[in-house]
């Protein structure tokens, strides 16, 4: 009820100066953007599929080498290390690693000369561990240091009156 006794319907009450901003995004603008985005995604997808098919169909075919470095006479004659130009690739790295491991295991588990002229030998690692457990690790004696002067002992190397807890000399 109003002050003069009349009833107002609440559904039709509107203030003439209050409204929303109509310059904001409209539903139509958002819908058009989504349609454009969908069309762009489909076009990009079709281009990507076309490029993928093009590049997978046209694979490169290897061409035999005709360089002067690789010739049949050069490959079959001479020192094996001189046959191929650097860098030389490892044809079978697993076999090479197995050979290396076998050589290391053989050296770790056998007796032999390391430097015969100097009289240096290598022994099996198990024997070396046994010897170390019996003899212990070699130790060095610490170097002999001169005795340290203690406070008030009179053995200091500082001349009397040059610091060492005394009054400074005055220059007069």
C-alpha cells in the first residue's frame, strides 16, 4: 500500500533512470564468436591432417653415395681403421660393452703386472680385501709442529710493547 491508500503491482514497478548497460556483450555476439571458433578449429584440423598425409606419403628415398671417400677399392683394402673416415660409429655397442666388462672382470680377479719395470703388480680384489682387513689401512703421522706459545708463558714471538695485550706506545 502506498501513502494515499492505493495498491501498486510489484511486477510493473520500474525506475526510469535505472537500467543495465546495453553496450556490453550480447548473446548474439558470443554465439557468433563460438561459431567462428568452431569453424577455425575445423579448418586447422583439416590442414593438419592434409599435411600429415602429404609428408607420410612422400618419404625420402636413400640415394647411394657417390663420394670419393667411399669406394669399393677403399673399403676392401688396407688397415681397417683407415677404411672409413672419422667419426667411426660403434656397430655393436652391446658386444663392445660385454667385451670391456669381461676384460675388467678378468683383471679384477687375476694376478698380473701393471708396470713390470717399476715392479707394480695387480692382485685379485678378494685377496686385496683380505690383506687390507689383516694389515689395516696405511696411515701417515701428522707433521711435527713447533710447540705453541701459551698466554703468559713468555714464549711469544711478539716483542714487548708491540701489541700482545699491553698499552700502546705514545709517540712523543
